[in-house]
C-alpha cells in the first residue's frame, strides 16, 4: 500500500505566499558541531540524529534506546467527519490508534488500537517531519506522510491527500528535564481531500483541513502533558503544557505563523468531558472547549512499574477569540473543531 498520490507541489516547492514570523528551520536539528539548534522556527524538521549529539547533550546507546520516543499523528477535520490517527514508536515497542467521529449524527463510528514490534517487523516511524511512517500488523496497515494518509483495518479505511498549507509549519526543539533534546514539527491548516469509510458508508473529506504532529526526542522515564489543537482553512492553533513547556505553542492566522506564550489549561482533571478554558499569557488566545466525545485508554505492561499510560483525547469545538499580537483586533472563533488531550506515560 502506498500513500495516495497528491496533485500538489512537494513540500519544499510550495508557494512562499504563506508568511512566517519565525526564523527558517535549520537544515538539521543537530548541527555539524554536534550541538542541537534549539528554539522555534518555521519550515521542516530534519536531522533528528541524536547519536551525533556532542557533550553535554550526548548519551550512550543503551540510554538512547530506552529514552528515544517518536510519534506521528494526523487529525482530519471535515464537515461530516473528524478522524485522528497516530503511530507511536517507543524503541522497544510500537503501537497505533485511530478513531472516527461522525459529526452530523454525533456517533463514534470507529475506535481501535493495535500493538506491534519496532522496525520492519510491524512499525517504522519516519526519521523526521518529511518522512513516511508505516505500520502493518494483524490486518491494520497505515502509511502517513507529509502529503497523505492511507489506512486499512477491519473497522476503518481512510484515503486522504493533503494539499498546500495556508501557513508554514512550526519546528521547535528544546531540552526536557530528566531527558535530553526533543523536537517537533506541527503542520496546520492543510487542505484536505479524500474519504473515510466506515460500516455506515463513505464520508467525504473534500473541503476539510488536516493537521499533523510529528515529534521525536529523548524523553524522561515519566512524561506528562496537556495538549490542544484545532484548525480550519485560515486559522489554527497548537498549545501544550507539561514536559515541553511553551515550545510548541503557535497560532496560524491568515497565512502567517505566530509564536504564542505559555498556555493555561483550566479544566476538571477527573471529568474531561466538562468544558475546558484555555488562554495564553500573552493575551493572544482565549477559548472555551466543549467536548462531544472522547477516546480513552489506560494501559499497563505487566506491571505499572515497567510501563503505563493514562490517556484521554476529547473531541469537540472551540469558541472564543484569537489575535496575532496583544494589541491586534480580536478574531472571533465559533465552533472550530479540534481536540484536547491529557496524558501520563511511564515508558
């Protein structure tokens, strides 16, 4: 199976009309001197070759094997359907999940996960934000790249193509307490076409929007975060708090990528289906998230001391306002489809 062909320009050749207020991404996150190029940039994430890190960032191969984590996630938002797919590589273990929510009827039509082995046995994730991640095991096959998604399973099938982005991708690299260097590429406001197929029939994606999260880093034994993301054709945002701080906070607005300050998540940890309020400390975003459905998972590998994960990802809509700077006019947001997430991992 291959990622569906896309009749758009390759990533490197896409129009420069989209504006970035951040410096361009470096050719490689690990520079020629072995030092990581930290900070926020606009462009594509390349060169996450952590074995090339020089002191004081260098770690031995056994430590890297235990701490190197990667994931590749895509959200497909269309008028009828919202679908999310993720592939995760823990080094010694791989897994994937996917879910599809029919917005018109308010029904979760598919929700599954499948575990596998790393490398060519079942799952292989891209080395950076320009690569293609693959998973194949027990009747589930997934290919996810910068230009498309192809998924086959007994419960869900997806053929999606991503067009040009309305604004540049965010590339962020930073240090993680208890871990090492972590890097991520967030691609938002991507034009979307194709279809999702479930037991209820075919659901078109044309006119929708895709957003992609590729993350690659050396993380601590215990990692926790809260995350929020939503996108349409000309407006989107990504917010995080926890292990990576404010490094990945950004607003996509009218073809420009704007960095955002630290975010605050106000919500009931025990009831993620209650409304959430999110705002940033630079007074550029203030939104209320109303959940409609959620994917939940709690896992233990033999013993919680070895590995464990507590995860919930609600889907819903955002309303409120955003703006590019603290003195700019507010752009009102109403019923913008997206997700929040709270996650704890011992890995």
